């Protein structure tokens, strides 16, 4: 019989890779890690947003972090995952190359990240830490909200996303 492990409060980050760089998001923001599913493209999406998907009866934006970080899109592999995160009360799926695991900082404080630009050039890095001998950048989920806000305002995502219906046919 398989035993389930209890949540370890010392593990506060979910790690993943995008290209050759390691990143993480706070575990309290992660709703689920899932295999990619069908994506519906939208016209003129914000940079990095590849479309939307139906996730548990909620229409959520899909942010391809490879595209967002200027690496270009690649074909999905067995390791490609979606990390569904809560961004200001809305779910957003992050497309990552692979999930590396759940870890903590070992009691060390997160270090401030270097300034990486402003506006659309900012990657949305909140902090940095070391784990397993590698530098890990912790994403700022507030920045993800800024990226996906235009879709929310347009009614394209969320539990109240509307589908435009066709007008009734005229009788001939």
C-alpha cells in the first residue's frame, strides 16, 4: 500500500526549468501540476500568452514561459508540464519544460533579484535562492496578473468568460 507524505512546511517552493535556467513559484500559489491539454488560440494575446484552456470548468490563460522569456516555442515532450497557479484569485497555467521538485530555502532568506528591465522586458523575478548547487529565480506572481489582466477585462478568461453565440437564423 502506498503511503502519502504529509506537507512539509519547510518546503515552500515548486521548482521547474525553462531552457537551461531554474525557476520556482511559491508553493502556496500552486493549485496543481498537470500534463498539457488542448489550447485555444486568441487573436492578439499579451506577450507569452499562447491562448486559453478549459481547466476544471474555468477558462484560464496559458502562459508559455519559453516565449515569455524570449526562448522561442518548442514541441512539448513527456517532461513538459503546466503549473496552474493562483494569480490574484484567478488560475493561470505556466508552460514549463520540466518540474524539478518541491524544496525550501533551508531557513535562508530569499535574496533580491537583480533588475532585469522594466515594462514588457521584465521577466517578473521576485527573488533568487540557491538549491542543489544552482541559482533559482523565484517568479513574481503579481507580474503574471499584469500579463493576463487584459484577457480578464475582455471577458476571455475566468469563471464568467462569455462565449459569443450566433444570432438566430432568419426564416427563408
